[in-house]
C-alpha cells in the first residue's frame, strides 16, 4: 500500500543531506546525474546560461520547461549565469567556494576557454569533487567531438544490435546512454564523497556516453572473441536463450524469458504442451535456440487460447518470467507500481504533470521524495536578472 505523507522520508534523513552541488550540465545525461544526487538529498543548484538549458525546449514543452526537463531537473534550484560576464563569473567563483561537487559536460576546449578545468578549480579548492560527463571521453582523437545518445549508440554497436534480424539498425527506444552515463557519474561522485570523508581530498570523476556504450555491449564483445562471428540483431529475442522474446496470444503480445531447462519444463506444463519437453529439437537450450522459429510457432498455438494478461499472471505465478507488452503510460494504473510507491507526487499544480517515477532505490523501505519541481529559468537567481 502507498505510504501516508507522514511516513515519507524526510529531507534531513536523506543520505546526501548537507552536500552542495553546482550542476552546470545541460541536455539529459549530465542533468540526470544531478537529479540523482538531488533525489538523494543534496542541495543541487542548476547553473544555466541566460538562454537556458536546451532541454527546456525539447518537445513536448510546458512553458519554459518540457517533459524531459521535468524529469532530469526536479529537486533542483536554478540560477542563470553569463560566464562571459565578469560580475557573473565572480558569482560563480563564490558559489564554487561553497560547494562540494561541481558537475559539467563541457568539452575540453570549452573548459579551457572558460578557465573551468579541474586543474584550475582544484588548485584553489583541493577538496572539490569535479565531475565531468562527455560524449567520447577527455582524451584521444575524438575527445572534442560532440555526440548525442543516438550517435554514440551507433558508434558503440548498440544500434546495430537493436531491431529485427532482417531489418535496419534501430535506436533503442529510450535514451539508454544518457540515463546510463548519468548514473555512472552519480556513482563516481558518491565514491569520491566517501574518499573525501576519509582523506579530505577531492577527486576528478569522469565518464562518457562512449564508455557507457562500450560497457553495455560487453557480452557481444566477448561472444565475438569466443565464436569469431559478427554480432547480429535478434529483435525481441536473445542470441543465447530460447524461447525468449515476443509471442502472440489471443488478444495481445506476451514477452517470455526462458533461461534454462527447468523454466522451459515449467512453461510446457503451464501451457499444456508437455510433448515439447522431450521433442529432440528442443531438448537443450542450444537446440531451442537453433530451432527458435519452429518452437515459437508451437508455443503460440497454445497461447492463442487465452489473453496476454491471463498468460502473464498464469505463467508468472508458475515460475516462468513472462509479462504483457504495455505502454509506458500504463504505469500510472499499474498495481505493482502503486504498491512500491514507484510513481511519486510531483509538487507543482501549474503543470499537467502529476507524478514521476522516483529513483529506483529505497532506504529502510522509503523512496526519496520529489521535494521540488524542476525550476523555471533563473527561478532562484537575482530578481530581475536574466
């Protein structure tokens, strides 16, 4: 059951309460890292140019905010600063003196031009934790090349692996490298805070979309070295397991994940097709992968008797990983999401956005709340100054 407001975790109980973060990142990946730290209790001040973060205008828009902006900038304060202005630069220096963490996603030449390199900042502030998130890393021939989630998905092979076997490469449906890189930067910042608590020394924490993408294709790299074959797309299926992927039912699509012989046996019993267990084409996992299309047809004959919702419940309760293919917005009415307090109230009555997923971490059974909505441009800066 959902907890009452009195049971919600207090901001002073959050693990990063008292930590101050200046978040000078823009777009999605860097700001998401700042949002994680803010959700965990840090005071995060978003530093923007007078024109604002480009994410403010990413469709669909909501005044000077957007769907993306609400997600990756909640729980933050906002101050607009013109780094080319001496007075504003002085304000930034004062804010840096008071912060524990400085986040940026500027490319190396930009950091140098603005005199915001870690060497320059940490010479005066040795306890500062400097977090940088880039496209391709801070060294090498591509360090100064800009990149977005999709372009780096292409470079690291994720796009090649996504889509149907005979179809074209496809971008993953969510921004996996933006979200993944933001998580890695936050993890690195947390580790650096632990180190600083012990030694008093700051750290330079760096990650990139490129490094995250390379990690995400780890299996395919090692598999290629083992069998020597080029990586191929498997659609909704899996090159290692079977049956695995999408299966049609009486009224919708079901996703099945069968990872071993025991689960396959359970599946066959639950769909009343025990004859498949001893079929020589499906004895081992390797056999099932080799004959995946034949097996898919046999399973779909059985699944055609009932709905996707029925099979998801029947198979899940029987120990077989299975679930229906749903829309993201179905989470608003998902009973499991409600039971886990997954969607949190969004504290802003001026927007149609009423709830957002909290971070997927709970402390002593409580999920960190969304304490503040994403800020308007310069909402917490000097009045009248853009």
